[in-house]
């Protein structure tokens, strides 16, 4: 009897192994296969209005993946916001360097990468969102990439191909979405207005909100039934996992948000409870009132979902403003970007040589000095005295950075 049980268990294990190997082979073949996708006949825009639009889209959507250090250059690098079990997911150098960057890449190939997620060699870009943005917006992004902006100034760093682990190949390969069927050109945005249609365009085709605010790694998840309910895990921190939130208007989502509260969260990075939003949630600055209302109206139209965060989720703690500056540096989320070992640790070094009052003004209203910055706006949380105390501590802390 025991022998039969052991034989049965052995057979079951063998089946599981065979199934896992089969799935891995399928995933690997999807990652290594070349695909057909047209080259969009779209060229880089050159007018000032389009370049400003392209910069806004780039800073909102592309910056966090393609700027991976304190250089403020879109030189690519290893993405830290994905599970380490996936291996090294490496983004491309998008600067204007002639060999390491994209100076020698045609507008058509860049447009195909953005619209269809296909490389020049025909292979898929496994972690690249698929953007069904209009021809006009796509031309604006291309225009920014061809501009003289410091973000895309030449950088000689050569980025290798992604170094995926077996787990990463299995997860990302099986989750790879089909090549989009939308046309190579002729895509138009809906008329701009505070409408569901225009909000859907912004949320789905420009800002691709559901890519982060939907659980799992399935490439088709953004169009699925769980879209916008949150629950995607980015990274583990000492306090717990960082998960995306539910942005439907369910009770565990945005149900209590007024339009002004939604606008503050979206543009200034502070939620309705006064808690800073954590990276990789971006600050969608430079939106006008119509854009904000369109997004709000669209999300109200999405089926309401209820979703609770897993037990290992890092708690969202409201800062104790009576605490000392060192604790505030952590509680306000500053350490996630500027703490030791963080992505932008070295960016606070210039604070050392500035008057403390100037640093305090930066902390309260960073967008006044650097439009489009991803730093939250702390104006409503810190008064002048608190900001000055924090600024003085930051200067002391930054002085210790080699």
C-alpha cells in the first residue's frame, strides 16, 4: 500500500515537473521569437507646443524606467521596482548618443517600439507598456527624444540585454500580450473635454494607469476584469511590500475622493488623508482642469471593485509632524528616493551649498523650481518652520554623502 502511494506521489511530481518544463519552454520561445509589426510612418514633431507635450508624457511615463540614477539622463539601467526573483530587467539608453543611445535609430523604429513593443530586430520588449496614443502624441514624444533637453543629452553607457532568471522568463514570457492590432498610423485622440471618452484615452493609451493598478504580470491584464483594482506588487521594503492601490470608485478605492482631492493626489502626490504617495506612483503634473476632470469622470465609469491589500503590505502611515526631522524624512517618504541606497540618493548633495531657506522652499513647492518633478508637493503638510528644520537636517545628512 505504501509502495503504491509513493509511486502515485512520484507520478504526480513527475507530471508537475513536466508541466513546469513545458510552460518554461513555451515562455522562452515567446521571448525569443521574432514578430511582425509595421513601422509607423510618423516623424518627430518640431514645434514648441508638441515638444512641451512630448516632455510632459516622457516625464510622466518614461522617466521612472529610463532614468535609473541621479544623473537625470535617460541612459537606462536595471529597474529596481520589479521582483528580484525576475532577474535583471534592463531598460534602454534613450539619450541622443550615436552608438549607445538612439541617435542612429529611425523615427519609424522608435514609433514601432512605443506603439507595438517591438525592437529593431523584431523581438518583443517584455516589460514595455503598449501605447495606443494618437499619432499627434506619438510624434510629440519622438520630438522630445530628438530634442536638446538635458534628459536626452548624449550618454555613453551601453545597456546590455535583460538578464531574466528562469522565474522571470516564465512569468514575463507567459504573460506576454499579443502584438496590438491597432493601425500603424491614423490614430486620433477623442475631442478634448471632461468626458468618459477623453478620460479613457488618457488613462488607457497615454498614462497606461492599469499597467500598474492591476494585479499580475499578464500583458493583457489592463483590458481584463481586474483592471484598476490595484494589488500589483512592486518591491519589498523593510516595512513590507509596496502594492498599487485600487483606483476604481469602490469603497476600498476612490469612493470618498472629491475632484479637488483627486487632483491633489494626481498632481502633487498627496492623498486625501494627507499621506504622500509612494514611488513608483508618478506625479502627473502639468495637467489642466479638463484633463483631471476627464480622468476622474472615466474612473467613475469603471466597474467598482473592492480589494484589500495583502497582509505583507507596508502600512501607509501619516507623518507625525511633531516628530524630529530625521523621522519626518522617513515618514514623508523622502528616504524612499533619497535615503542610503535609494535611486536618487545623490540628488540631495547640492542642498549642502544652498541657504537652508532655499532648500525649505524646494521641499514645500518643488515644482516651482523644477516643473514636472516627481517629488511630492509638501506645501499643505509642512509650514515654513517645519520645512526649514527638515531642510537643515537634510543638509547635514547630504554632507555625509561621498
